[in-house]
C-alpha cells in the first residue's frame, strides 16, 4: 500500500481482495482444496486488514469481521451454544510481546501467566453434552452454525458420556486431526484406486468427517484432541486455569495432547515456541504454530474481543515451509501395480529440515492442473512434514526455454502400452507379468516392513537377486523363489560375503511362517491392505481355507468391501497367481494357522442406537468379546440393530434394509446363544 493511495483506489483494491479472499475461503473450507499456500492467503488478509485500518470507511461489513467458512449443504445445521471463534495471529516474537503488553495494560497486572500448546492443523469440532450425554457433535461451519456430524465424531472417539467431575451440561471444543502416517496410507490407496490424492492431512480429515456413512469416517482414522470447555446453563467448570482444564479433560473422557505447559511467563512462552519450532516435526500429526492463552480462565474471558478475535489468546504461527527451486525434469516411475507415476526431479533444496530433490506429481492430471513446465522455477513445500510437494510454478519467472512435460505412451521400463482404465486417472503398464519394474516392485513389497518383513531384503538386494550376477541367470523370478535360495546361491553376488549370505538366508527362514494377514498384504492384491487382510485372515483362519473358498464365501467376509472382494476373487482366479502360491508353499512357506475367532456372535455385525441401560461402549465390548463386530452406521452388511430409548432414524433405515431390530432383552437372548 502506498502512502498516497486515494480512497477510490483503496476501495477498488479492497474489493479485489475481498473477492479473492472469498474465493479462497470457499476453496479451503467448502471444497477442501486450497488454491494457494497459507502464506499467500495470510498475505492477502494482511493487506486487506491494513487497508481497512487506513480507510475505516471501507471496513464496514468486512469479511474479516466474519468467521470464514459456511456450513455445508449435506448435513443438518446446529447452532453452537458458544460461538466457535478463531484467534488472532502473530508470526514474530515482537507481535507476541505486543499481545502480552496489551494483556498487561488491560488487566493492570504484571504477573500474567500463560498456557501454551501446539496449534493443531486440523478441523475444529464442538461436542454438546446435556445431562452428561452427547447430544450432538458438529464442525465449525461459519462459527455460529455448524454441520451436525455426530455419528462421525462418535466413530472417531467422541465419548457418548462425560465422566468424572465433568459438568453435566458442557460444550467441549477440540480439533480432529489425521496422523501423517494414516494420511499417506490413505493417499496411497486413493492413487492406487485412481482417485486424486488429498493435498494434506487437514483436507483429508475434512473429507473424512463429512462422509455420509460413519463407517467410512471410522475407516479414515482421525483423532480428536480437546482443548476448550464451556459450562452451559447452571453447570460450572470445576477448574480455574487452562492448565487445570487440560489435566481434567482426560478424566472427563476426552483425549488431550500431552505436550502443553501452563503457568508460563511471556519469556517462558517464547522458549516454548522455540522448542516447539523444532520438536513439532516429531508429532504424528501436523501443527502450524503454538496457541498462547492467558492461563486464568476468568481473566482470559474478561479480556473480551477485538472483532472476531479474543484478546486473551493468540496463535503464534510458524512460517509455511516453502522454498523455490527449479524443476529439472520429470521421471516416470513404474510401481508394483504397474502405475506409472510422474516424479519431479528438482534442484535440491532444503525445506522444513530436509533436503528435497524429488517430489511426486501424482498423475498427469496434477501436472496439467498445476500448469508445470520442465525448467520452471517452482514452489516446493514439505506438505504434511514428510511428503515434499510441488505447489505451483512461478509463471512470472519463465524464460521462454521451458518445455511441456511429455506424457509417456509406453512403459518407460518395458516399452509396453500404457492403459488408462475407465474412471482412473493413473496410467498403468499393461505388461503385468513381464514388466521388470512391476516384478521388482512386487518382490520388494513382499519382503517389506508391512508384509513379510525380511531383514536385509531391501530394494538393492532384491534388485541384485532379480538381476543375477555377472551374466548368470537371475536367482529369483518372483517371491515364489525366495524360499528356495541357499547360502551358496548368494555367495557369488557382488558384495555378498559368507556372513551376509548366511544372515539373509536366516532372515528368509524366519519369514517362512508369517501371519496369514501379512502374507495377504505381501501378495500385493489391490485394495487388500492391513485391515482387510486381517478381516480375511480372521474369517478363514488358514491359507488353505481361503484357497478353497468360492466367491460367495469370500464376499461374506465381514469388513471386506465389495470392491476389495472383487479384486481378491479376480486375483485368486488367475493361473499365474495360483502358480505363485503353489511355489511359495512347495518351497516351505506355511502361514501360521489362526484359531477362528469363536463366540456366539461370531461373524455378526451390530449397530447400537438410542439410550440403553448399559453404556454403549460396554455393550460394544461384549459384542466384540463374543466374536461380533460393531459398526458405526446402518448398512447392508449389518445383521442387527440394537435399540434403546429414543432411537432416531436408524430404526427406519434398518427396517428398509431388512435388518433385524432388537431391544436389550432380545440382545441378551442372543448373547445367551
Ligand atoms: S483454542 C477462541 N487451542 O485454531 C478460540 N485452538 O486460529 C480458541 N486450534 O479456531 C481456540 N489448535 O480451530 C485452540 N490448541 C488449540 C488449537 C486451536 C488449533 C484452531 C481452532 C481455532 C483456530 C484459531
């Protein structure tokens, strides 16, 4: 902003900024697909704020005075009993000092103490309890009205009842976050299934909280960390400070994040921030700052608000970890499923504590959407702290020598045709059996951590075994040959002395009797991952039982989705896969037999609704103990709906689907067998 800016030009600029901010709010809050980085967004907001401060006439009806994000259309609306406001930001220690100074000035006290905890980069949620029971849970929405997503929040751990000394009527606020490891796994599965990946755990979390089917939310794990409580009506909070509140919340049934500190002077707050700046990379979820609150709840409240921001708390934000570098080229990497993924080869750059030289571009659509050219200067971010991401090209810095990214028509490894299945974005190599990159990827996966976990059999050694030494034929064609290897086979491999050879054979031997679930994961069947593999293994108990099962029996496995079942049936029907299993077994692979889980409710799935005489978690526990499973929502897969008082809409849904609806007596009768 220039000093001589006129009101007219300020008005024009204000309008442009408001339109831009509105567009980005919509992209961020409604579509979970931000168009620009947080830093760029914050810069727009800062510019608008500055203009409004310089020209107060323009501040009338400012979007900055409103909380951004409107409730979505798909869910019922609820009004938050206490508005869910947001926080002012500080990004320098100077701004933090000014915040502290204002608090001192307004309270007239010099001994103000603060509370600090990480600022979770997740989704704000509110949980309303009346008479100690969860009435509803909601997203933040526009701060006044939110989307009611009770079943989904329950599915990710919102307690049904408060415990301990919790006020009976209370509004609990917290943040739902997705762990980075779960986010990566989710994106891996989405890319595999031809869906576009989420940009970051926050967006993935938003998508998952807004699932219509609570079981789908439960399948995309989120964790709720509580950080605020407001006593409603005649209730009072039995705590006086944030420190006491965070100590009490777990006894009331809520999860909190343990890394918080209270009773801090402003100097100690700054020290906390400096420690957190480094330490936050170790947390399993993303954080983007530190929330600093006046520790004493009454003092904090008494400070009131400026616009939408409370004066008694502030968010210290860490700068986004973004750097510029050049996109040197794009390499196409062939995965074990034949997926051909573009990988950006970058001029190495230090971002968020690590050197980044490669970043996945996911698929050709992403390259087009971002408008990337080879040779571009690009913004690189370590999204989710661990996966480096190319955010966008810096178009202004083009020199005219940049070139289009060539999308391959043939597999870069084996030259076979690439296919794009209907509804899929990914390109796949059509040569499943012959493509060396796919074969290599499959063995690496088979021996990898999540599968048979064969120590010493990483990428390089698998490549050695599959290449063969000095012109000799390969030692293995696929995983089926692994268990036939001997120490003398390995002795000729470059870099393999007798000790390494003995160790590797010993490690292979130790893997001869894996859990059936791990073997299933290792086979790399599409859509069969940790949970589905466990469900299959629980159901059949042994590889032989699975191999003997027909399609109908496979589809009956509880916890195995339709699409996954189709992939499994198709995989088992293929000759080359049967040959592989046969060779594995002949060479001595024997998965451990698993006692089939037994109990009177074996294989039956339940949904519980309404108020029962026992708390729901207790009922759920007895179901699981008797071999059954508990689902979050009514679907075709559910066998029984157990209803208590005031059951709600689930009963109708269940009747429509022909699911047995039973009351507590009926349930007790079932349990007796
Ligand atoms: S306390 C008056 N504590 O950050 C609002 N908020 O920018 C008091 N957030 O809307 C909120 N971690 O969604 C609080 N430890 C934390 C938080 C936290 C993340 C979110 C919250 C809020 C936003 C403010």
